[in-house]
C-alpha cells in the first residue's frame, strides 16, 4: 500500500496572514488541495495531513475529503522540525507500506513525479529514497552529500553545513519515500542535537545508512515542482507557473488563448476546441465552455455552462447556463440561476437574475430581467424592468412566446403577458395581458401651450 504524510502545520509567519499558509489559494484552490490531488492521482491510497497552526481551519476546509488528520502540538515547550511532525503519524504508518513524505506548501508537485519516485524506490528495492534537484542557487536547502561512488551518505541542513558543503548544488527537496517499518524504526532514534534544536526528517537518511540500509536519490526533472511557498512573493511565483500550466493544457487541446500571460483559468474549467479566449478573461470554478465560442476581453465566468458557438463580450456570468449560439454583452450581467436558450441576444447593460429565457428572444440594452420566465421569440425593449420585489418578498413574472415588451415598460410581479401580447412603451403593467392584446398603461399626454412663457423661462435666453 502507498500512503502519504503531508506536513501542513507551519505558521507561515512571513505570509503575515490570519489564515494558515496551506489555505492560501493558487488559481482558486488552496495550496494543500493541489498536493492532495497529486497524491491521489499517484495511486496513493491513504493521506494523513499533519496540522498545527489554526488546525481547525484546515480541517474545516477539507472536511469532505477522505483524509486522516494528526495534530502537532505547538508552543515553546514542544520541539519542532520535520521529523517531529512526521512522528505525529506514527500510528498511521503501516510496516509493509511505502510512505511518501509531502508538504502542503509545495503546490507545484506533479502526480507523475510522485509516481516516478515510488516506482524508482520499488524497482531498486530502496529502504529510503530522496527526491533531489540541482539548483544554481541552493541557499536554504539541505545539501545531498555523496561518496566517491555517487552513493548518498547523508543530508546536511543549510544551517548546519560547512563551507565546503554549502558549495554543493544538489539539494534535498524534502520529499521522500520510505519503507514503513524502516521509517518508524528510524524516527525512534533521531535526536535534536543540531543548531536549531529540532528533529529533522533528514536524520532518518543518516540512520538508515549507518544501519546498512539501501538509500537512493531520484533527481527531479523540473525543479520548479519543489518550490515552496513562505511569502506572498513565492505565492505569486507559484500562481504564475500554475496558470501557465493550465493555459498551455487548453492550448494543446485546441483552444486559442490570445495572451496566456493575461488570462486566468482555474483548474477544473473545461473549454471546447476552436474556442478563442481574449486577454483579461477570468474563467473560474467548474465552468464548461463549448466549442467555437468567443470569450471576449475582460469577461468573468464562474461555475457556468456555456454552449457551442456562444459569443461573450466584456460581461459577467455567474452560476448560469447559456445554450448554443447566444451573443452576450458588452457589459451584460447574468447573475445566479439564469438560464438562456438558443440564439438569444443579451445586449449591453442588461442584467438577468434567477430567470429563464427561451430560444431566439432578445434584450438589446439597458434592461433588468429578474425572477422571470420569458418564452421564445420575445423582444424586451430598452429600459424594461421586471419589478420583482415589493420590499418584503419577491414574485415572478411570466412572458409567453412571441410577446413584445416596449421600451421603458415596468412589469410589476406577479404578472403574466400571454402569447403575442404587446406592452406599449412607457407602460407600467400590474395586471395580466391577454393573448394578442396591446396593453397601454400610461397617462394620456397633455400639452400645455405657452407654459414656458408664463413661467418666465423664455426670458432667460
């Protein structure tokens, strides 16, 4: 069995934040979630997360995940270090398992890398395997010390290294794979006799070597994967790499992204081939976009489903569905629970909320459609307002197929406009409009001749 122990107890003081470091988000997900997903995809059956600082917040964020949590005691009276953190999961480690040590603040680690580490560990029958990397600037990392034949002797932490050891470029990523029984035995023997007074997981490697155990090193191909996050600057670095990974994946699958560096797409988004994404687009959550769509500049789409051949320009769509062939924007807003049929036109400064609109209908500009069910082939004129709220509760309006709502009309819910019903411009409708009827609900126009002269207004010219 493959199991993981993920260290996520750190305070992250350099983040200067009220939330745990591992809950800071990269492309919409907490850092820790990326590590868990990579672990699961690497055929690791069980995950144990070591929490400490603000542990309840981490547990609550992942309460629906199949995770075992272990809490590391915090405070001056307790020792620290990676070894001490792993000790909290001693009861979780099975003798015949492969135990992979991961970190909740290294979100760029790939499942392929974890899988290769485990495979390398098993194929060479190692008791412990270290994931290493070669860095031009290894400052802060533990150094890999090898003998003349290239075998690993030990790992030396940066603060404990000699001048000669500090010149070594091969570093310890902090990620390991151990045989379960060997890890437990070695954890019982490590001490905190070092510059920091902490228990280092690296000492497990030294102990295994001293006991004649087999220790190997798997060199990672892309050192960016082990980049840890200890500050907002490092968070931004990982965000940029993750965003590029996501965008490149879509482009490789047939999506045109005009400017990948200025396009934000979250990991769960699905986009059909031959769609075009323009700069400034933000596509978030579990959004699905069909083929042959145009997502114009500065659009924001969250948790929505967009059909094929849809064109969206400078608009916001949240938790809504848009069927094939629609055109939206610029500056339209589809709020949650809006459902548009096929070939609908939603123009500039039109807002739709909690409403359904049937095929081939249109609202060209400056309208509010809230809590309404609009049929097919309906025209909604400029300035139309569906008046859905009376100050205490909201009501729905129904506009049936082929109706025509003139400009600056108000439909005061609850109200029904039947098929082929016409509402005259400027009307305030408070009663149902019958099938094929023209409804005019406005005062008769009165022109008062000479009014301006009597008021003395003409003299101001």
